[in-house]
């Protein structure tokens, strides 16, 4: 406890010295991180392999490459983002000038999850530093090798009074949340998100909450089923389904639902072979607790394909559960694993109505060639972000703000959105002294009539 308090106090003192306000300083710190990621690339691959059995392609594409892209994009644009920008000044306030200054919050806590331990930890970290803050990072204890490596990297390139890593489990997280922060970023489940939000509320601390939820994938009757199956299977089963934006379930038109289930099984075998357990490209479930939870969802009467398990290696074969129902156990919470329920629908209006009754998800995917329906889905259903005729790929566009709504979170990051989130806009009005009209000063007498004329 004293160590955590000491870290926070030292960082607040460091921030108050004003060093992080310098844009050149911020760029230098981001470049240090970029060099370190390059130097430790092999160790990052090894850590992800140890924690999640993550193949090198997924490790690079979804973790390292995304982090490198964020760094490159931010470094190139940071001077422009941080520059005070002019806004119009109304007639009533003339003569005068108005500007908005992007100011850092101060000392920021970033609590990261285990499923993409480098990306979800360090991509927000890029925005935190770019905005001029100090940072304390709490990696997930469920990805221990990644956590150790993150602590090593950050500890080597930054002084603890600027950036620090606190490893540990629930106790350390509780101690961290008991401190007074200037901003808290959390990525994880809605359940823990409530705890973080409650802790932040005690100090009126602003938060970025990146949560999850049951992200639907709607497949209409007019699709190219082979293409849809290929894209859905990729988005669902990478990282063994342990992706917050993975399609949680498929809502398929009754006329094509069975064919879609069949094509999904074909695509699974094309990707991972007849036995996914032997595939070098298939991940494992992170903990025994998550493994047991997922196994409890495997209803044999709904199992269309897959579902073999091995508790010793926490292996669950990709599974298709055909003709699932809204009342099934698997539909009561976010799956976060390689199990894909398919629910049939006949009328798109009924499907939309049902989805609008659910908690607002982090993502939504819609497969259809009908542009009118595409626009209707985008406008009618509230969700954080998503894709038309694709899955997950919106995460990879730095220009697109990433985040949820309601139960799936609040706030946005990636690129300029991240800089804006970890900065606050300070509004400044400058008025010259060579003229000082008496209109606004008492006594007011009949001045209100003049106000009416110029308003």
C-alpha cells in the first residue's frame, strides 16, 4: 500500500514540475517505446505464446503491428494535435480572441486485460503519454509472462516517477483503485467496470471504460454465404474467441442458417485442420476458471460441430451451436470463447426489435448486399462500432474512434480520439485592454434594451 501511494505521490510531483507539457519531450518518450518494442519483439512473441499459445501471425498483426501503427501515427501528428486552436468569438464579446488548449489530466491509471495483453495495455498508454500525462499501468495477472515483460520494458525506458508498472492480482488492483487519480482507463468486463466506475466516482475521477457484451452478427438472406462464413469464422475464432469485439452470436435468416452453419464448419477445418488441437495457429483458454465456464455452455443437443475439450491444456475446439435460443444459458452473458451460437430469424424487423431490447454491445456486424438495410441497421441499433460485410476489422483503423456505449463502455481511443480522451479542453478568452465598454457593468438602467437589439 505504501509503495503504491509513494508511486502516485512521486508521479504527481513529477507532473506538477511541468516537464510533460513539452511536446518534444512527449515525442521523445514515444520514440523510446517504439525502439523498445522493436528490441523486445522476440520476447513479446514468446510471452504471448506462453500465456495464450498465440501464433506469431496473430501476435504480430493484432498486438505488435497495431502498437507500432499507433506510435507512428501519433508521433507524426502530435504537434498539430497539441497546438492551441482558434475558435470564433461572438459579436457580443468583441474585441477579443478565443482559443482551446489541450491539457493533460495529470496522473493516469491504466488497468489492462489479459486477452491482448500488449495491445490493450500499450495502445492506450501511447495516448496517455501523447496527451502529456504520467501513467501507472496494471497488466493482467492472468497473462503473467506478458505482465512481467511489460514491467521490464517500461521499467527500463522510463523513471518510475513518470511511468510505472504495478503487477499483481485483485489485492493490488483494489489498492490502486483506492488512490486518487486524475483519470482511470479500464479495459475488461462490465462487471469489473462497475467496480472501477464506483471507485472513480468517490473522487469524481473521469474514466475510459472499454467493456464488452454480446456483440451480434446478423446474416441476411442475400449474402454470399461462403464469404460471410470465412469472415465470421476468422473474427470469432482468432485468439480462441477471446476478443471483446468478436461476434458473440450469429442471428441468421432462416432460409440460409443451416447452410451458413455448414460453411462455418468447412472454414474452421480449412483454418485449423481436422483437429484444431494440433494446429499451430489456434490459441488456448487463458485460465481453468474460464475453461470451466465455457464448457458449461456446451449443450449437446445444440452442438452442430466441434466442442471437443482437453482440460489439461485448456483446449476447446471451435464449436458451432445451431438452432440456439435466446433463453439458452450461452445467451445470458458474453461468451468470450470459441463457441458460436446461431439463432434463426424470419423477419428483420423482429430481429432489430429483439436486439434493441438487449444491452448495447461493443460491436455489431451485418452481412447483406442491401444498402437500405445496411443503413437501417446502423441507425436503428445502438452499439459502439462495427462492420458491414466484415468482422472485427474496424478495430484496425486508427482513424476510427474505438469504444462502447452504455453497458459496453464509455469514452473512445485510437489516434486523435485517444489524444482527445486523455486531454481536456481548456477554453481561454483573451480581451485587449485598450477599450473597455461599459455595457456589461452596473448600473444597468436601460441597458437590457441594447442587449436585446444586438442578440
